[in-house]
């Protein structure tokens, strides 16, 4: 599931390339999730990580709900 979440965030990041702050926020979140060793089953699993804010948590929740 982590790879699916990361993949979706990468797609969203590509759409935000023209907005540097949003793009960097996605990249930072992706980097955090790539080093997260446990399986993500809920946004609460990663809400404590730096760079994982409300918007990213909502994207994670949507990805989890879509599976």
C-alpha cells in the first residue's frame, strides 16, 4: 500500500511543478514516506512525520479509501 500512496503523491506532485511550494511539499512528504518502514493502513500512522500535513493526510486517506 505504501508504494501506491507514494505513486499517487508523485502524480500529484507532477501536476504542481509550476507551484514551487506545493511541489516541494509533495517531494518532502514522498521522501518521508519512502523511509517509513511500516505499512500505512491509516493516515494516523504517519501524521507525526515531518512534512506530512493536513493536505497530504487527506490525499493518503483518499488513496486508502480507493483501494
